[in-house]
C-alpha cells in the first residue's frame, strides 16, 4: 500500500491508502475525495481531476507533459506550475507519503 | 455461463415515448438485456455504463457499418479510438475550453442571449423551444466554430439533417440524399470562409484547426466541424428546455435556486434528469462476462446513460427533478475518451449565462396551464414544445 495525503482547500487533511499501479485520481475516487470528479474516468479527456502537487514532492512526481498541459486549459481552478491531472500520476512505492492539494473549484 | 435475457416485448416506439419506466424495470429485473428491437444488448446500471465507456480497448467506438460514415461522408472522430481519435479531438479542443470562452466569447454570448430574449413578445404565449432554445444554441455554436455568416436556420437544418442521416440504420435513400445535399452546402461554405480564417487567426474551432502547427487534412477539419454542428445544437437546446421545464414545474425549487444562485446545480440536475443523449453504442472486441452474463466478441452493447442517471444505487427518486438532491456523479456527458467535448461550453452558456438571464428578464414566467409539454426520444430526448407566458 502507498499512502496519499489530500489537503482540502480549507486546510483539512485526509490520508488514504492505495495499491501501487493505480493513480492518485483512482485513490481519490475510491475514498470519496469529492474535489476529484474525474468525469472522463482517466482518459485525459477532461480536467476535472486537477490537483496541485506539494512543493516537496514535485521532483518525485514529475512534471506534466504537453498533452496534459493542453488539457489543463480546461481546468476551472487556477493552473500553477505544480498543477497536474491526478489521473496521470501513477502510484508507486517511490510516492509513498505523497501530498497533493485540492483546488477550490473543479469544473 | 449465462446468456443475456432477451426482451422481445419492448419496441423503439415504446422507448421513445416512455423510456424511464422501462429502464426502471430493467434495472430491477434484467439490468443486462438483449433488446432485438434495438439490435443491441442494453446496459442499464451506472456501474456498467461507466465501465464500458472508460475501457476503449475492450469496448470500441469503431463501428464498421455505421450509417454515420455515409451521412457525414467521412469516418469521424466519434467512431475512432486511440491516438487517431485523440489527435482529431485535441485539434479543436482549445476552442471549447473555459479559458477561451471567458477571454473571447463570454461577452458575445451574453449579448446573443440578451438579443434573443429581447425579441420575445411580452404578455403572450411563446414556445420557448422553437423561439429561443434552438436558435440561441445555433447562434452560439456558429460563433464557437467560426461560422459567423451561417444563419440559425441553416445551422439547425444542417444539424438535423446530419443527425437524421447518422441515425438512418435502415439505410433508406431519402435521409442520405438530404445529408449529401447538406454536405455539399457546408463544404462550399467552409471553402468560402477558409481564407478569412487563415488571414485572421482567431479562437474559433475552424481557425484553430486551419492554423495549427501540424494541421489535420482539410477533409478531417471539415468533418470535425460537421460533428460539432451535428452534436452541438440539439443537446444544449434540449438541455435548456428540460431545465426550464424542471424549474417552472417546481416553483419552490426555482425560488430557492434564484435565492442561492444555484444555477449550476440546476443545470447538472436537468441534464441528469433527462439526458439529451440517452444512449451510446460500443462494439465488444473480446468475449468476456459482465456480472456473470456472456458478452460475445463482436456484439454491440448499448450503454443507457439515461438509465444510469436514474440508477437507485446513486440517486434516490431519480425520476424526480430535484436540484437540491444529494450530489452523485451523472453520466449525461458520457465518460472515458469520448467524454463530451462541449461539456464545459454547455455548462457556461446554458448554466451560467442563459438560465439566470432568462429568469431575471422574465421573473413571472409561467407554463401555459392547458398545454401539455410533449417529451419524445430514445437516442436523443427532450421536450418538443415549451409553451410559456412571459410577464
């Protein structure tokens, strides 16, 4: 199991466990993290699983590629350097303990 | 091993007239069921429809015998999978993004909505379906696509002709003769305005595709625009009419929506309640089972989003319009790689611009009491009329 901590816009935190190989989006959906809507189911055809990777984790998580960057144009919330689509972040042991911040709006 | 039960009794006419009571019984008794009238195995539960839409490898959109290809004179992105689909979809995605809507279009859409509301006569019976919902959807789409010169009537006629051709499963001659004529008109018009969009690049879908660093072949650009015409008028038209009906027939909810400015919630509930696109088809690429039912290779499954959106697993009293119901994910815009490209445009134009403006302009609007609103449709569904008095 890999642990992921979601930080809600109001600062509240929730830590959940997920199996390596799944995505942060899937972990959020499986655990009722409602800020992650994931309307397209992880096909990178919408931007409703937008999240911000915590500064301490950006190197290990990696940056978005061009296709993901194009799709983030659809995000309702502010897009920052740390913005990612959570469906594109595959969980591995290396990401055990990862922290992601949830946007205040999700279209 | 078990084959899907077969429902010989239900006809397409039944489904067009009153689908929701039929789907409720199917969800309860035969959630996966072969319906010979539709020549498909229907999936009526939310978990199944979503699973199918999300897995494009096992459930392909590519239908080798679709009448859509004949109607559009092209193999379109709607019926493609994988990287080919993605490339064509992304080519015009930018024109449909919330950022471009905000930066380029929101003011124009407000003006269009306002102008169309100004035209409506006060104190009289008006059919908002024909006099507002259709024309305003056509006008806004024309600007998104870069087809500014096309009239509302032409946009609506092209759209309906393409839809009728794409749904011509019996391959009758007349609908294809009409879609051929419409294709010729559209191609000639697109050719006429191409130079303008090249000379003056802008954020319309046509211009973005023409001026891309690695543009699609012109034939694909044309077919993308046609897909947007076919898929971008009736849906916002039906969504707007459905939501207006839901609010007008539930005045206490309407008051609460106005008070709390819950227009986005009203939008989501309206498209959940009666999804403008009720069903989709996917071809099975490998034999397998769903919940113990055999699903053979090559069969066509029909995901019934309309039914998924009323599924008791997610929605209590799903047959009722209730803006303030407990939130749960609906599938009115589909799911997976073919998730509706226009979802955000619809949310902005219908939910954020049109709805509040209509009720601000006509605060005492009422349904005409003696005139029944007729609902119709199996694949696509919405009211056929919306008679109101504007006070």
